[in-house]
């Protein structure tokens, strides 16, 4: 198969996979939960009685459904869960640093593990360091996309304007998740900077996400997220390369990876943005859709350390979702940063040179 035919085959297969993936998600998110709950609903006569008035209407004499009564003992359960939520926070002090670490969210995570309340989940957490790590990892979301958001073209232009011709470029992708944004950044920079001159560090709290970044194998349905100009840097993988085993069909899922010269430029490291030391002398720092998961009390300290990790003239790429669109970083001047137009991008100021008296 020649190069043109292979590219055409890859594009057609990617389009088909993308359509199937979209249909699968729609089915999973809506139809399947409805169908699973339907037998129990039909079996429950009270459920049907609540539904009938909606179809009969007032003109048929049907009564409008009233608000469901609070189940007996619900208030006591909430109070007990609040007590054990505070005890869980003692076991995992960092839990208060995450915006998503509400009682309801922790209760939901406990339910996923089969625990009916936080009292029983607390008993399971005590002395269980592995489960504490799982809980902390799941306080934030790991979803990401290639070239996520509309700001990539302008950010790429800023990077190439500032660093074109650089013989060595230190790049850091903080909170890299499965590596899609790290590879997006590498592809964008490759437009004007030789890949061999780029050293990209991808960090995340989760070892699972770092493993996916190192493997760099992605379902072919994600290929349309990558602009066509970069798709010649992707390679179809042989059957059986898909990294996750979520279902019987995973071993035969079509997938792709990136060319060897790109994969060799990325190294990974586990790094907790709340507790671990940050790298320094960074020229380009990408930390998008990460800060928004931290509590308001934690965000300023994280932003301060991100700014300190930049070299003079370095660029920090955030997301419009990481704060108020007009003020992603409060008082950036104090941190030695200046915002570039309306972009979610900040530049580390170069210190003013004092002029001596002649």
C-alpha cells in the first residue's frame, strides 16, 4: 500500500470509528441507564402511578404528582456522613485542596466501591494507603482531547515567535492526563522548531495516566481531533495494541500512535502539584483545565509556583476555564507575569536592567 492510499485508508477508518464512538457514547449515557432501570420501574406499581398523571393530564381528572417525601432517616444519614466526611479529611488532608472534594462527591465515589455510607467507607480507608491514593486521584477528572479549545493557533504563533531558532527548549506539560495535550504541544512546536531541540516533561499525579502517556496509543476515533497537517506524524498500530482492557473487543480496536522522533522527546514523571517541588527554567509551560479543580484557597499558591518555574521570557498556557476569563491570575504583576492580549497565556517578564551612571 503506497503512502497516499494508506493515508486515505486511515482517514476513512478514523471517520467511521469516530461516528461509532459518538453513537456508543450516546447509547451508554442515555439509553442504557434507562433500559436498566425500566424493569424495576415497571415492576413497581407506585412508579406507574406517579407516571400516569403526566399522560392523563388535568382535563382527564388526573392529579399532578406531588413532590416525593424525604425518606425516613435521611437527615440522620446526612448528619452521620458529614461526621465521617470530616474524619476522612483527617486521613487525607489534601482532600480540602480540591474543589471537587465535597461530601456529595466523596459519597458518590464510595458508592462506586459498593459502600452504602461514609461510615463503612471510612473503616475501609483506615490504614489502606492504596485506597487513599485512589480517592485522591478520582477527586479530579482525567478527560482531555487533542488540541483542546480554540486558543491553540494563537498560542502556537506566540511560541514560534518567541522561540523559533532555539537550539534547546525546555517544555513542561503539567497535569498531562493521558498525554493528548502533551503531544498537541509537541506537534504545534514542530511547525517551526526542530523536534530534536525540544525536551518535553509530562507530569501527572496518576501513574495510570503516565502509563498511557508513555504508551501513546490512542483509539482511531480520536484522530479527527488532530489537524490534518499533522496526521502524517501518526502511525496505525497493529491489532492488539490498545492499552486498556475494558471489554472483549479492546484487543481488536483500531488505534494509532505517533512517529518515533516525537515519542522520544517526551519523558514522564509523577508529580503532585500540591506537594512536590516544581522543575525550573521552563520555557513553555502548559497547565490547562487543571487549576480549576483546586480550592480557591489553594489556587494562588499553585499559580505562584508555576510562575516561579518559568525562565525569563517563558510562556504559561492556561485555559479560559481555569478562572475568571478577565482575570485568570489575580495580580500577575506580583508574580512577574504579563498577560498576552485576551489569550489565556502569560509571559514571564524579563527583569528591567538598571542603567549605570556614566
